[in-house]
């Protein structure tokens, strides 16, 4: 607005500069009059003059471009090398312009009045009776956050430096082979995080000792984050983050502050966007910037997206780890069957082309990726996976991409979401979903809700499905309590111990406790297990400083399966070291059972009755009933005997019932390999899963580095091989391989186990020839096969 001279009659009355008369201004138009749709960007303009650094960077870019063009002409390079960079620059500028506009709109939304923004977008289409019964405004909370923001800034700095920086440094070093990383400066700016709505759950939907609320949060502030990566200075600005943050005040106590602690986590990965500055601005373009955003997104998910939680302890009497430990609500089994009418991203010269699609599925921080189907817009994946569902507010997020070889980035083909509460209510859903954010495309999914059963007899039915599709049959819950008398990694120095727990290819890691030989962890881990009768839990105690193993043990899961209620409590297991080192933990198995429509609601109503009719176990009943496993020392005095003939008979019946569906394999003294084989006539694909190999020999006191290679006879057209397992006589692989076959007539699967060390006369350690003529289409066979030299 222009400044009028004193003599003019502008928007206000005439006021002489020397006169102290009060200024009279015209009344402002009413805020509550009908407002038509308008562009919010016209009101909020963000114009910042470029500084010397930005001007220098822009000038250097233009000089580099000029030199490049001159060099291309001087050396008479093809015009294609000139057109390519120009097209890339145009695409980069268009991409940056779009993202900058989105950031400015988000900033305006964070700054502006909510009522005005809603009216500006909906205009007269918003009726006065519309209310939002579940979510309420929280302007009072925003005022509190505004005053606390400087303190929150300090807390965020400590959290980033102590928790995020080490994890990010390890990820960059191990997964992406990038150099040292550290944060130089972290300032969140003057614009605070904003809460757009609050939903508090009533007592009917929560436990008596907790208060649950969901916050719809958005941050689009003026942060200034600087970091160095491999001695390269870079930074982040215009950081935007939005999502649903769940707060749980738990447990409720009788002393001030009445709440023992606060849990907070995101139900689903939050939306994240930012702009790179400094030297990193070179990478702020499609493809390269996606890699950086994916790394940051992975670290956020690993910290504060379910099943990962953060906890603020408010009372010394509350155990933080026990409070955060919770049982999953269930397991969702997902089959991405196929898609159709996808976009053609690999377009040829004549306008024809196809895509190489694959799908990424995730629930919370759990993520799975299907195989790539080349040259098609109607792919058939038949991809199975299972994910734990911690809370009913979670969703299944799926995104379809077109695979491209480096340096090109994978292209977006669409996304879709499914609410987990819908799957739980219906039991099984077979549905076609329209892909969002694209012009066309559909995806076919089958989702099944799985509950938990304490009945061992249910395993037989679950095993049949597992053999056909390679899915899990049970959930193993482990509570790692503590370790005792750990040996030092170096003489005279106490270790910094942490535990690695693994079942097959699945691996989880505990926290690290510094300078102690008797760490107390009290952590809970969940594993989805394919076969509890043959799988083995491996626990390794490691030292963080030296990365050396200071002890390990193996625990067969069939031991847990045969216990009453499939539970082992406070089991003290001896590590394979000379000292009296032990690990104390609880283990519990639950069989996955398909729940039909409405069954879970009926179970919830019956739970109180079951508790009344079944009193708690006595201490005598909770005693373990099986002898110690083979992982314990022979001279151990803690071997536990059976308590009676009735328990022995019950245990035998339970084990026989579960193993009736399994085939007996070769004797334990010979070399053998365990495979799962299935052929699908619809996709004309032979699927072979290499599970494990047992009984490999030792040559000249040297442990082998075995790997498995396979091909189909008589063609030998396509060969597959597993990764080599270093120094193993009983390696575990759990690797899947696909062989395209029109039919199985006259075909034989040739399997070889080889040693990568090549110290023997022949690297071939054993082989097996498996005829495929008698393999029934659609049925999977899991069996042991003898290996002959």
C-alpha cells in the first residue's frame, strides 16, 4: 500500500505530524462475511534477496555451463551431448519451481489463521453446521508450544547429536560407503511446530492406566541445519514435516505428576521434504535428492515410527522399556497379486513402450519390495509378505515404481493405502485399488488378518499354507532381560556389550550398554517364524568398540513349542565361552491363525470371562519341563528334568501333532540340504527356496565358505547361486530363486554345494539331482535332500 501525503484523503482521516490528535482509521471489513475461493499465494509472498554466497554459486554455475558448451563445440562433440544437459536443466528448474511453490503454500498454511484458510479454499461451500466431532482445534496448545519453542530447540539439538547422528553415520558408512558425517549447526528457527488438531480417545477404547491422544502436526519452519559429509560442507533449509503423532501418557500413578512417562511415535512414516544448500545443492535434483531423502526417512522411521517408540520418563519408579513394550494387535498377510493399465515410462522413439514395475509395501517402519517384472504394464508379482500391526490407526502404504538402471532413478507409477482396522474387521479382503496421483493404473491385493493362538494343534493348518507360499506360521516374542559375567573383549577392559538376535535371515539388535560385564537390557523383540519345529534362535553378544564376538548360543524353537503354553520364563542360557557367562531371557510362541469376519470382536468380549474361569498359574506349573538344549555345556548342573509322566505324555502328543505334516529327512550324519520347491502353471515359474545345509565336512582343519548353485537340466540355461557363508558347516541361507519354465516334463533340478575357499581339489562338496516330473502344480514341497560327492 502506498503512503499518501498529509493533505490527501487516504484510508484514514487527515492527521498533521505536529498535532497529537488521535489517529482515526476506517473500520476493517468483517472477517465473518462470505469469502469466495481465492489463491492463498496472493496473500503470502516470500521474497528474499539473494545473498553474496547464493549469487556466487549461481554465477559459478553459469560459467561452468558456458565452458561446457564451448568445449562441446570446440571438440566437435555430437549435438546430443548438448541437448541432453539442456533438457536435464529444464527438468531440474521445473522440478525446483514446483517444490518451491509447495513449500511456500505449506509455510502460508502454518502461519495463517485456520478459519481463514478453510474459507479461502472452500468459500461458500462450507455449511455452518459442519463440525468435526473426533478432532478438535488446539490453539491453546500452539500458544504453549510457541513459548516453549526455544527450549524445544535445545532438546532437539541434544536428541539429534546423541541419537540421530551416530545412526546416520553408521548407515552412510555401511550401506552407502560414504565418509565421516557430523552435524555442524542445528537451529529450528523462529516458526514453531503447529498442531492442527487433537483427538483424545475415551476410556472405552483405552486401558485404565493410560491416556492416548493423536496430534495432527505440521512443521514448515525457517530452520538452519548444517552438516559435513566427507569434509564437504552442506546444509538443509525449508524443512517440512507432517503426520499423525501419537502421545501415550502411561502409566498413571498416584503421586505427582500423576503420569509416569510419555510415549510418542508416528503411526505411519511422516511426509518429509527439504531443500539442500551449500555444496549439496548440486545433488538437489530428481534422482540424487531422492537418495538423500530416503536416507533421512529411513533414520526417522528407525527412531520414531512404529514399532519404534520414544519415551520420556517422568517418575523414577517407572521402567521405560517395560512401558514401551507392547503386544502387537495382529499380523497382516499381504499378497500383491498383479497390476494392470500402468503408465508407460520407458517410451520408445515411435511412442510405444512399457515399464519395469515393482511394488513397495510398508506398515509403519516395516517395508518389503517385490521383484521387478520387465517390459509390461500388466505385471503379475504373486508376492507375499507379512507385517506386524501395533495399533489400529496404522495403514498399509503401497507404492508402484518403474525400475531404471543407474544413474537414472526409479519412476513413480502410483500409490494406494488400506486402513488396517478395515482388514481386521473383515478378516480377508480381495480387492482392486485405483492408484492415486497418476492418470491410470490399478493393483490387485489380497489381505488377511491373523490373530494369535495358544493352541499347538493350529500349527498343522498353518504349516500347510507355509509350505505352499513360504509364509510365517508363528510369532516368537523374546524379552532379553540381562547377561551376566561376560568376558572382556580386551584384557583389563570391560566390554560395551550389545546383543544380536537372528532367526535365519531376520536379525535384530539391542541397545549398547557401556563398560559393564553384566548388562541389563529389558528389551522386547518380535520375530515372525516360518517353522518353529526346525528354526533356531541365535544370540550373539558383541563388543561395540572392537566389534568382536564375546559369546554366542543357539536355542532350538521346538523346545519352546513343547513347553506348556509355549512359554519359557526367566531361562538362563550359557554362552559358548569358558567363563560362566549367561544370558537371561523369556520366550513365547504364538501360532498365527486366520481370523474371519467379526471373530476378533467376539474374542474381545470373551476375554474377561476366560480370565475369571482360568486362574493364574502357580509357581510349580510355571517351572520348565524340558531338559537343557544342546547349546549348554555338558558339565552344567542346571539341566532340568521332566516333572512327571503326565507332562511327558502331553509333550509327546503335542510334538507328534505338529510334526505329522512334516516329512522325515536323511540321518543327521550325512550331508543334506533343505529346500522348498513350488511350480506355478499360471506364471510358468519354478520357485526354489534354499533354506539350510547341514553336515558339511571340514578339510585340513579349515572351515568351508559354502554356497549353493542351481540350474535346470537338460538346458542349463539359467544358473542361480546363493551368497557364501563364511566358516560354516551348517549354513542358513533362506534365499529364493525363480526359474521360468513352460512345463516340468523331463526337467531336473541340479543342486551343488561348493566351497568358495578352493582349498580342496574340487570346490564341489556335494550335489543332488531332483526330478521335477512328479511335482504337483501349485503345491510347495519342503524336504531334506541328501548330498552326494
